């Protein structure tokens, strides 16, 4: 979901900027996984706080996601949105439920994606989901998918440059605009 369909960086940047009392434009959009460019002392806590806030439900789409997902669906692919948002907020069941509710509401507000509530999957281990093809942005998960010989296509983001050349990883070079490459490679 985040970084692939939902543009979480801009939302997280606005959240962190508000907490640091600076204009969000003062924080770079080109940020790494540990948010070091924003001088965030505890990235996990900042992300947790963001995911529990209403701001996480007002994210914009990643550029081209609507068209790319529509192309996949038109080509016969069933699209699932897999996320571990609810695990990123800790073990409190109320917090986990709140993040699931926020994510579901976000998808409900994006009907153009054609991803219904039954296609939003919450799991601690997204790699365990049975899928024919993956589009992902998380470096460790991409590496695990490739090592498990699962077809994975990387959506380029600043935080995943380290796995762009990893064996078994295909690259959506132009982001969602390159989805036709994925379709051609995996259509039956």
C-alpha cells in the first residue's frame, strides 16, 4: 500500500514537519528508510504516530497508480493491496484496529482504484501472501521475495536504491508508467 499505491512520504513529511514546527517544504522528499534526512531521532515512533493520525488517511496516490492498477485489472490480474500498517503501530489491539480502519477508509475514498475492502490484506508477513506477481518498494521485503523466487517488480523510491540491482528483481523503471512491461512478462 504505502509507497506503492499511497504516497506516504508527503503525508509523513507534513506530519514530521508539524511536530518539528517547520514548513514541510524544508524537509526533503528524497528520504531514506530511516528518515535520517529529517533528523528524526526515532523513525519507528514517528511512523507509528503518523499511522495513528487522521493524516495517514488523507494520502494522495502515488503518481500513475490509478492508471497502472487499471491496466493490471484490464489484463486480468486480481490486485491485492497488502500492508503491515497495523503491525507498525505496536501490539495494542485498539491501535492496530484504528490503523486498519484508516487504511480501509482511505481505499473506500479511492473508488477509481477498484480495490474493495476484500482486496485489502493486513499481515505481519506480506511475503507469506500467495501471489503470482509482486509490486513493492520495501528493500528488505523485495530482497526476501527475490530470494524466495517470487516474481517481484520494484517501484523505484529513494529508499530502495540498494535493491534495484538485486538478482530476481525486475524494475518498473518509469514507475507505474512501466506496468505494461510487467503485464507482458506475466500474462498467460
